[in-house]
C-alpha cells in the first residue's frame, strides 16, 4: 500500500509508492555523451570567459586568467541576474516589482575536462568548498543581497549545459521561498521544543540507523524520512551550525571527504546518474541561528514532475528511503 509521509520541517507531503518500487538498475539514465569540440572552461581558454573573480593556483606563480589553476570562479557569461544597478523597488497597483539585480557565477571545479565532482580528490574538493565560502563571504558584504545560493546541475537531464564539471552561484536580493519555508518550519519546532529540529533528526537517525548512508566525526549523510526522489540525500554537520561560511578549513576537509564518499556511493548504485545539489544555509547577516542548521541536499533526477505533482504539490517516490539507504550503504562494499 502507498504511504504518505510528512516532511517534519516543511510540512510537505510525499507519496512513497511502494508498488512502484525499483532496484537501482531499473532507473533509465539518459546518458549525455561527449560532443567533443571547444570547451570554454578548459585550461588555455581563460580568455573566452569573463575575467575571474577568484582562483586557486596552488604552488604556481601565475597571473590571473591564465592556466595553472586548480579551481576557478568566473561570472556567468549569460547571467540570470546582473550585478550593476539599483533594486529600484516599486509598486504597480497590487503588484510589486524590482530590477533583476544579483550575481551569477560559475565555479569551475577542476582543470581536467573528464573529471566529475564524484571523482575529485578530497584535496581538490576542499578547494571547491573554500571557493563557495569565499564567494558567499565576499558577496555578503553587498547590502543589496539577502541570500547566496550554491547549486550544481550534473548531467543533461539535471540541467547541465556544459560538460566540464562546474557548479554555480546566484546572489539574490530576496530570500528563496524554499529557505523561508525551512526557516519557518524550523522556528515553529524550536518555539515548541526549544531545540533545533535538524539536530533532533540527526540524533534520531543515528539511533535508529535505518536511513544513515555514511558518517564521519563531523558529518552525516542520510536519506530523509520524506524524500522527493529516489536516493535523495542530505549531508549535515553533526554539531549545530547555521552558517556554512563559519566552518574552518579542517571541517571543510572533513566535509570534502564525506561528500566524495556520498557521491561515489550514488554513482556506484546508478552509474552516470544525473543529479542536482543545493547548499541550504542561513540568510546573509543573520548572525547565527539557534533553530536552523546548514546542509547540502542531493536530489538525483530519476523521476518526472508531471501534472499531478504540479497541480497538487505532492511528490511520488517509488523508492522508500530505508531501501535507498541500504543500497547506498552496501554499494562500495559490493563493488
């Protein structure tokens, strides 16, 4: 019998359709094979991108916008929002409008065109995480911006337009609706119990040990109780922290290790799986929140969003998270 599960943070309902359950090998992947040709993100082609805003060139003395980099951050050539200008908020009757002011940047995760995020070494992934931190910190100084979103589209089906491994950043003058819903849900729980709901989830998941995928001293990866898609996973710090940017290099290295472990397990279960991941962190200049907990959400693109989902707000997931966690836990051991 199908089961309705309520997300304890957002109040969002998920349909776990056990009758439609599948094994990892049952999911069809629309593989995006290399088309060859010119890649603007590869070393040697730096002049074809906008001037870099950040780059890590470890052990190499080179000038900006030249090769020798390990991770490079450049403005998006076709930005969703532009950084120049004022917001100019105004009303038009009952409608509100403002200029599309923001920042849109591309984080090039490796100079190797064939590398993927799941195959990055922990050392290389640390540079990527440090780039996230530095760009959020820098853009957070702009009073026009309220939130900086970090996200990755991996694979054609997940929205990736370039094959070279990269993630993106968009600085926004408003808070994303998803973050507002999380903040509201977490605050409601905190007012009632005077505890962070994410911290309670971590404690319960460790105790029950049915949805834990992997963990280390500082972080845990789990399949959430009410996942939107098969093999959805969250990576959370075990100790309470609401701001990703407050983490030091040692903690970020620990995050790189578990991020690498997590994605290798996913890629072993379903090779070449398309996915999105998003960093959820506190709004800029929040100053630390007792009720909120930063985390990464990894959402594989394995099901379609159709009329029922758009019309109802429900998601139908054919893979119970307990089964997904079992496959993911066993994946590397059985490889």
